[in-house]
């Protein structure tokens, strides 16, 4: 069983920065693909960034150059550094762990942390 808990959300002005953290408990964290997703009111959940067990990353076009995903396997923690935030980044942010290492089936989810960006 894998459990995830996000922290670090909050309210910032446009252009500001936030760093989200996701504490992961359970086995095999270092071998799992991890990801950050977000869902704004009235919109579908979308992928923000993923990081494979070997450190390979992938980002949504909307956040490239502004967000950085990273992982600390010694601390079982996933991070999302968000810079140059825009009002359209406002959403509930979730971290997730994949089920079988393919970076496709994310079956473990946290409760989410709210990010609000004001103009």
C-alpha cells in the first residue's frame, strides 16, 4: 500500500513562487514513477509533470520553463517547484504514484493541496 500527503499550497500573487511537497509512505517509492496533477473548478484533471524512477522528467507545455519536478528517494518525498505563477495555475494539486512503473497507470493519489494565484 502506498500513501501520499501533499503540502505547501497556498495563495500567492501572479509572478510568485510556491514549492509543493508530497510525502510518500509504503514500499518501492524509489522504483515508482511519480507525478503531479491538477484540477481547476469545472475542468478535467490534467497532468502537470512526471518523473520516472531514473529521474527522467516530462512537463505539460503550459508549465515548461516555470515548474520543476524533483524527487528525494532518501526522504521518500516528491517536490514541485512552481515559479512565475499565473492565475491560470489556480487549482487543486495532487501527487500520484504509478502502479507498475510505466508512468501511465497512476493508481495512488494524495488528498490534494490548493494553489490560488491572484492577478
